[in-house]
């Protein structure tokens, strides 16, 4: 008689459970070590920089993005017993509550009573007596990766001042939310300005720490070789990684969509077109009152802490709602199409040609658009310069692309 095979269900399922558990464990152990790790910004790696500040007189270049977890950097440092002597205020102020281009005044911080020295407007370089009273300058400001975002210009001037007066300059590095893009024309020397300090493209693909190394390494400031520069790096970071900014970097970049659209929409600032300043969705729409750019309507209003006097204030504008747009990097199609619509309507488009050329870093972009060149032709015109820039950039990278 043949032996009867008996199906023992509990035993089989138990064995299957063990195999599944072993397989899951093996998969978890084989996953990349960085997959579960969180990006750690330079400011949160205090063990790397607090020893550099002991018994030192410290100046801070900070704004509302200068956070150590939930605390502002100045509050964190004071709690650690660091001698913070002054805060330097870039555009929008140390608490980020002043509009674009609005005067930033010196004074005292209401919360800490620490003196504030403006480095925006007419006071881009701090007075010598203030610099001479310091040993270390810390720069901790969130950038968005475009040449015309003025925080990196303020960093340039503060690096130059630190080199002149012999202070160590420490950058607490932060991610570049547009870091995977390198695009646009390089700034030409004739168009140097506060929105174009360096011969880099519109989208430069660097963190502020990497850019600081480039500024020093390429001697873009006086006495660059004498500057004691230290970058406190990010941990677990590459530029291909998505990073959601915990704090808006400025009043008119309130969310990730605005930050993604900013490189493409900023050129509209030199035109008759509104990009939504004075609304709940700045840098997420375009519109005009006489040239109908689309069917979406909005009305800019004065907003003291973001847009005190917005373009086309209190007028009904017709345009495009870009809050769900997939545009990333530098896309010129909206800008070129708007120019052509204005031309067909016999309406002036460029209202500040000199400012347009400063934003672009060249007059070639504006002239090409006026000439009727296609986006592909315009984009091709800067490829050789971008290739040269990428080779230069490679020398200063801290993080992989």
C-alpha cells in the first residue's frame, strides 16, 4: 500500500511565513544605506561648527530660513553660549517680512535685542568698525539656485569683507531646490549687477557652499587667497534628490511650485506682465489688463509684507494659472509667446530693457526674442558656454548630481 501524504496546513503556512520574513529582511539589508536617511542641513550639524565659535565674536548673515530644526539660528547659538554680536540683514530682512526691493533698515532685533546691520540697498558692504569687532562670519540662508536671487550676491559682499578684515567665513550649507538644472546664458562682464554678480548661468546647479568655494577659488573677490573659508556640508544629499523647503525663502516664493517656476517667470519682472505679486499665488500666474494672455483672471493688491506696490495694482488681469503646471528649469516658451502676443496687439512688452539684460546677464536674449528667434535657436546659443561652465563647476562640487 502506498503511503498517504498528509497536508499539514499550519506547518506549511508557518514555513512560508519564515521564508517571507527572511526575504523581507534580506531586501531591507540590500537597500541603499541612504534610502532611509534624511537630508541634514549644515546648521543642524552643530558638532562641526560650534567648536569654531567658542570664545569668538560672531556675526550672522541670516533670515527666516536660518533654522536649526524649529529654532532660529541666532536663538540656538545664544542658547549654546555663543557670543553673537550682530546680525546682517539681506533682502527681506532677518525675519523675512519685507517685500522685494524694499529698503532694509539697520536697528535691533526685537526678540534678542542684537544689533542688525543692513547689507541690502545702499549698504551692501558693512561698515569697517563693525567688521573689525568680529572674529567669525556665519552665512546661513536658503537659496533657490538662480543667479538673480540676491542672497548669493549678499554672500559675495560678505565674503569680500571677511577677506579684507581677516575673519573666518563659515557657510552652513543648504540644498538647492533647483540644483539638478544647469541652464541659461552666462553673465557677461558688461552686465555685472546685484542680480548678476558672477559669470555663471541663470541656473547654476550649485549649493551656496559650493558657490562660495567657486567664488574663492576663481578669485571673484579681492584678497580671495586670504579668505579663511569653511563649508559645513549637508549630509545624505545629492542634487537629484527632491527637497521640500521647510520655510519659504522669501515672501513671494511661498511654496514649491513658485520656486520651480521662478527661473522661468522672473524675466517677466522686466516686462509689462504681472507674475502675481500682490496675490495669494505669486510666481504662479501671468496676466495683463489689456493683452489677454489667457482666461484666468486675478487682481493684484497691495500687501505690505510681500508686495507693497505690485505691478498693475487693483486692475483685473487676464492670463494663465500655472499652479498645476509641470514647468521646471528654464522654459522660455511662456515668455516668448507673451512677447509675440504683445507685439500683435501693438503693446509695449519690455518696460525695463536694462533690467532685463541684467537678469539675463546679456542683451543677446532680449535681442533674440525681438528678432523672432525660436526657443530652440536661443537655447542653442548658450550651449558652448554651458559646456565650459560645467567643466569649471566640477572643481568645486561637494555633492553628486
